[in-house]
C-alpha cells in the first residue's frame, strides 16, 4: 500500500466519515489510525465481531450506546504514578467509562454462546470492579463535588462551617444596623475570602475595622469589623481543615482505583473496541452494507456495489437542496436529469484467478473511474475490517491495492501528465506483491495514441503475468479493447451510453467493449455543429465502422436486457396472481367447512337438548337409565359420523384411522341392490354403518350394528349385497388381529382411553364403566384401561366381574407394571 493509492481512493475521507459517527474519543482515535490489516486471523476476528453485533441487534434486540464519555487517558496516566492524586473530574471520567464497560458486559454475558467474539472483548473485565466504582459514586456528586457523607469528619467540619458562617453573618448584620447611614447596602459580602460589610467611603472612619478594598467606583469601601476578625479567622481555620480532609478522601479514592488499574485499562480498551464495532454496524445500517466474505481463491465478486462517499455526497446534496428549495422547478427536463444524477447505479462484476483482468471502455464521464474507485475502496474497506455497501461481496485478502487514478502532474517536480502517470506506475511495479489489485485509469494516456496503446497493453500484461495481480484498467484505445477481445482470460466491459438522450446511464456492461462517443459528447457540451461535421469527416473509416459496430452491440444488449426484465416482471406478476387465487380459494373452502361444521354441531346440540328434556320428564328410574344410555350412544354415533365426514383420518388417532379405513374398505366392497328390506337383510344406515335388520315395525326397523341396536326409518335404510370374495385383509384388520394375539398392553398413543374409578362406590362405578365401554366401542378403540387401585380389592373384583359379562369386551387382564400393574386393568374390545 502507498499513500498515492490512499489519496486516489480517498481512504482518509472514508475514515473521516466513520470517525464522525463514533461516540467516544477512544473510538474516534481507533478510526483515525485505521489501516488495512496484514494478519488474516485478526481481519477475520474483526469481521466476526461486526457480524455478531448485527445478529445480536436483529435477533436478540441487544445493543449498547456510549454517551457523555471523555478520554480517560490522562487519568490512567496519573494512576500509573505512585502517590499522585486524581482530581474529582478525573475520578468521574474513569468511573463513567468503567460503569459503561460493565453495563456492556452485563448485556453481552447472557448471549456469550451466541456471540463468542464479543464476549472475548469484555470477559476479562472483573465484576469486582463495580465495588470500587460504587464507593466513588457514593462520595462524589455528578458535578465533581465531594458529598458531605464522604466521611464523618468532613460531615462534622461542614456542619461547623455552616454554623460559624451563620454566626458571623448575624454579627455583621448587627454591625450594619449599628452603623446606620454609613452602610452603602444592607448586604454581607466577601473580599479575600473574608466576610465584610459595604461602607460608604465618606463614612469610613465611623466603622472600625480592616479595609479589604474599594468598589470599582470608589464609593464603597469593604470593611471587616474588629468584632468579626476572630470569627473570620475561625471560619478560615475550619475551611483549611475541610480542604485537608477532602485531599485525604481524594487520595483514598485514587488509591482504590490504583489497585484496580489493570481492570480499568481493560474496561477502557473494551469501551474503545465496542464503540469501534458499533460505529461499523451503524454504517452498515445506514448504507445497507454487508460484512464481506474474504475469499481464499483470489475471487473478487461484487454484486450491486456502491461507492460510499458518492452516496454520502448525494445524501448531503439532497438535504441541502431540500432545505433551500421549497418550490418546484419549471424545467421538467432538468428535474429528470437531476433525479437520475441523484441515484446511485450499483456495479456488479467478478474477477477470478484465471479471469484476472477487466478492461473498461466507453464514453467519457460514463462512470469508468467510479467503477475502479468503487472496487478499490471496497477492497480496502474489506481488508480493514469494515462492512462494504453491496448486496454481496467476496474479496481476496490483498497484500497490496495499487491505483493510478487522476492527474498527478507537478510543476515543482517537473512532471507532465504522462510522466507523472508513468512515474507512479513504475512505483506500483516495485510495490506489487500478490495477491494484489491494480487499478489503472486511462492507462497509456498523455502520449501518441499508438505508442500509448502499445504501452498500455504491455503494462496491463506485466501486472497480470509477472505480478499475478488482478487488474482493472479503463481505456479509449482500440489496442486494449482488441487485447481483451483476443484473450479469453481477459474480460471486456463498458459503461453504457444512451445515444438518444446523449446521457450516460452509468451501468457497467460486462462482456462487451464500448464506444468512446467522443464526438457526440463534444456536441452535447456545445461544440459548434460545423466543427462536429468536420470531425466526422476526418474520422478514419475503420474507426467509424468499429464505433458503429460497438454501438449496435450495445443497443442489442440493452434491448435483450430490457426484454429479460419485462419477461421476469410478467412472470412474477402471473405467479402472484395465481398465488392470490389459491389463497382466496383456500379461504372460501375454510369458511364453507367452518359453516358446515357449525351447523352440524348445532344439530347435534339440539338433539342432545331435546333428548335430555324428554328423559328428565320420565319418572321410572330403570327406564330413565336405559334411555340415558341410549341417548349417549346416539350422540356418540352422531359425533362419530361427523368426525368421519369433516376430519381427516390423521386427526382421529392411529386406531381410528385404521378403523375408518377398514370400515370404508368393507363398505366399498358391498354393493347396493334393489331387493326389499326384510328381517335378516344387511342394510346401510343413514350414518354410513352396515348392520343386520333384527325387527321391523311398520316404517321403523331395529338394526344391529356391532353390539349396538339402532332404530332407523325404513326409508333411510339401503339394502347392500355381500362383498366379493376377497382373501386379502385390510391393514386395519391385520393390525387388530395382531393385537388380539398379543399380550394386552395400552400404547402411549391410546393413553387417553382410560377410566379412573378410584374413590367411587360399586354402584357409581357400574354406571360410569358401562357408559365408558359403550363410548369406547363406538369410537373403535382396540383397548381401554380401567384404574381401580389396590385398596381392599372390592372395586377390582367388581370391575373384573362386570367385564366378564359385558358384550363389548373380548378379554381383559391386569395392566403391565409400567402402566399400573395390579392397580389397573386393560380390556380389549371386540371389533
């Protein structure tokens, strides 16, 4: 790196931009001294710290800020001197920095696993430092004064001083009343730190005492009466003791900090580092910058990169123009041009170890130099540990970034434009060390075009082959354009120029050389038309043809790009339209299903209410219990039918899914027929269940479905034929048969299929158990668990006796040890 490169790329201006955003003097000093790093692990650590801070802000909403801090460097230097005492202001400087360092540590500590690099910065600050700071904060007021409670002696002295002052003032007020007209003003004042009274100069002899001076007009003499001399002396004596006590307290506090000097230095360093990092993060937020990736294969890849200083200049100009101009301009064309000029056009390109050279051509003032400065400055930012304004950025760990940009001519050094360029390039050749980035603006310019073109090709090729550098060079020479076109490892690029508006678009077109359009630009800047015409006539025919060919290529490239953008926008619009249609259809389907479920639920609720009301009017208890069981069974059947209709099988649990699948498979194998329904006929009920007609009574039939008898109107029944002979079993049947042949065990998925009877009498348990088994059977559960506990064994014996004779139970046994053992019974239901 050399100073010419830093100057050309305005690196110091960039650092000034960061420095202005830092909150502490220590952070500002870090940016003022910042330079590209030469140690890769340190660079990676710096970039990790920025990434972690951004993540901490965005994902954990944790941040820190420093305000009201002064650089405690002088105070720390005094602490290093044994026996030296800090002034109160210096003590406060140190304590404020340390307090904020400890606060930042407390913010980062809970997330130390999430942000290890940040934690490393503050981890070494001992929390015990807070105790020493607390002593100082208790004894020093924010203004820097010593608090009265700093020590018992100081408190006593200040109390005596106040009392002595009050007595003295009272004595002086009495003296003024005695003096009568000799007093100028009835005010006790001070001269030479002693209390005096103002006496008219003409009455000086009337009041005895010591004169301590005259007023500026000479009309008043300030006299300390003889009676007040002793009181003033006593007051001064007390003040002397107070000063000595304050000095003792300050020395004690200084010694407290001196013992914590290593911790204080760590805290000051941590605050400087955290402010340094926070400023980078704020820059990233303001400029939409990212933390770059440092490549290990010498790839320079920038996507939508922007020059930060150019962006800052545009922002500043917008602020100024917004405050000065409050009325619209009448010149519409100028407004359009101003708006275009105030938009940053991002740059995207890629250089690799193989394709390491890019030659940029195109119109003057088209943005060639901006492309090079953007690449150079962003590379310096990356290897300095700073975020870069781009959408994506991969940058090598350059050992050197070298630039020859601008006019370095010097009258004092007797250097012309050409010689200054050549002198700088010669120095760059000496300093070049791979991996390196070399930027050459108008290489070979300032001399004969043919010689300059040949020299430009040679210079670019030297940096490429001998130095192993990545090179970005701008040119108007055809020789360099041809060099790029003939070498597949060299990239041709150009800045776009709109021939219709005669305005540059500042877009970088990679893979295409550009025309210089010098004559058109000259005409745009006001050169006479006759001069332009003569220039066109004098232009070499081959040059004109080359210019026209390049323009044609640029036009076709622009049209292809515009077409691509239009097609992409149309594709996105179509995709959005169909996505919205799908969303709308989904919403309508959900609403329809919700309304359907609501109506079904209301119907079931009405059935339940009416049946309850009817049963409550019956006085026969036996009949009432029988009808109550029938009501519960009917409600369970309705609920089951609703679930089969409106819910997916996955919501019904493993066994209900198999049961539904098994039932559906069986029903589908049965075919409907037109045979009349009679006793013994197989029919499908309105709930979709298949059963056998046991009894018929006019328009109503009693149908046996499993172990439950249902009454159904004949018009709601549908006769079904026998299924075709199918030796295969459904998955549900196989699983259920396997369950019957296995040991009884309640799976974790069926854990909710249990009844707890502990604490109930046998009469209460009979009703609950019978109802529970009916509902479990209707829900197609394969097995259930009844918890009866150990106790005396009466409840257990009753449960086993009841299960033996129940029509829904195929077998039962005690539960496994991990599911209750002999305190519970698992019953397998018939299927």
